[in-house]
C-alpha cells in the first residue's frame, strides 16, 4: 500500500492532461482512445510499436521524455488464445514483463503522474474458487497454458507498487474478465474463445456446414465482458484510483463454454451439430470475478448483456467476412 488514498475524493480531470495509450491500435486500446475522446480529451497520444518499442527500456524512456505524457494507460499486451499461450508461454512472460518494466521505469524517470495497467482475471491462482476476490490474487500461482501471460500481468502490480513508492506516481490496476466484441482478433492462432467461436459458426452458416468442432468438453465456465464496457472501466479507474490495488472488471456472471457455443450459433443463425473434442485443453474449470470493489470504487456496472454483445460481434464479423 502506498501513501495515497485508494480513490480520489474528486475525479481526475483527464480532459486537461496529456494521455498516452499503449496498444492504441489494438482491440481494447482503440476503444479506450474512443472513450477518452468521447469525454473531451483532446491530448491523446497513440504511439505505434515503431514510435515507442516497449520491449526496449531506452527506446521507451526516450519516447516518454520527448512526448511528456502526464498519464499512461497501458493496454498493449502479447497474448492469444489457449493454443498460442501454450506454445509461447515464455515469449508471453518476457514481452509482457518488459513492457510494464519499461513503462514504469520511464514514468518514474520522466515525471509521469499516473499509470493505469490493464491486467487480466486469469492472473488469479488456479485453485481460486469463484467468485474471485482481489484479496485472493497472491494466495497461489496461476497455472495452465496461460501461466506465462498471467504471471507477467500479475507482476505488473508489483512493478507499479515499487514505482509509486519512489516518487509522486499514482497507479491503478484493472483485471478484466474475458473480453469480446467487434474488432477482436479473429485469426485462428490468436483469437480467444469468443472470437474463435464466432469465426467457426459464422463461417459454418455461410458455407452450409452441418457440423462444427469446438475444443474441450464445454464444461468450463467463464465470465465475459464486452470491450466497450472494459474501456469504460479502464477510463473510470484512471479518473478515480490512485494505488495499484487490483480491481476486477466484469459482470459477476458465468456462462459455460457449451452455453456460449449455443448462444453464438444462435446469433449466427446456424442450427447444425456441435462436436466437442475432449482431447483438447479446457483451461481452468471456472473463472468469475467478484465485482464489489469495482462497483464501489468506480461507481459503475457494465451495460452490455452477453446476448446483445454476441449479436454485435456476430454482425460485425459477418460484415467483415462478406468483404473478404
């Protein structure tokens, strides 16, 4: 715990500050930029990897020194679906650790006043029983195929705790549940479970296929949050929170992978048979977050229902597929 109070008495006025968003061209980062601009934030910096290579401490420090952002929202991440994480665990750990280390080091050295770090709900220990409360984050180790990514994102909190002790830096850490929505990565190697299912069922419907194969048993349960809600939660944390204590971003509701597949199939108007390949990994059995701290500190709950969010994503991908 730093010397700062956890939540500001008055919201930070982001319209009067220069804000840098890492990963601004990505799925979550682009929505954060849109949410900031909708609030009237004019000075929003959106550095590309070429502009600011977060894997290089010196390059990151030089960019921060030259551009002088007051606030940094760190949305950039190296991750993918279960298969990608299983094959690239060390890469995911290394790259995500380097990014947050580079940013924290540059922020402390060059007068950045606040950093918001976008972590993940899969950082919880693998034995944690839902609903996950933030106080359980350090009660064990995350496991499974996403462990490399999870460890690095979890350690981002530690990096910011140490950085905030050495000066005037404030920080926030948010931990979204599974994020979905239009604009998600849809390539087979990097899509998460929702993206992979939307692709499969929309493609099956357009090609008249009667069978679709899905990985695992369908029994694991997950919590899903629409990307527009995630962006709103990230911006609210940046406005209100001053210490890097984790805050879950989610709906507090679980859906089994089997039910998710049925919902996506319905949204895609596909009526065939789903074959479950139990030889493929399921991941952890259940992921669902306690959202009490989010509700209290951010004064907010997500607005998008899963049904409406899946319909929005399916409609987007159908339009995208028609152009290919």
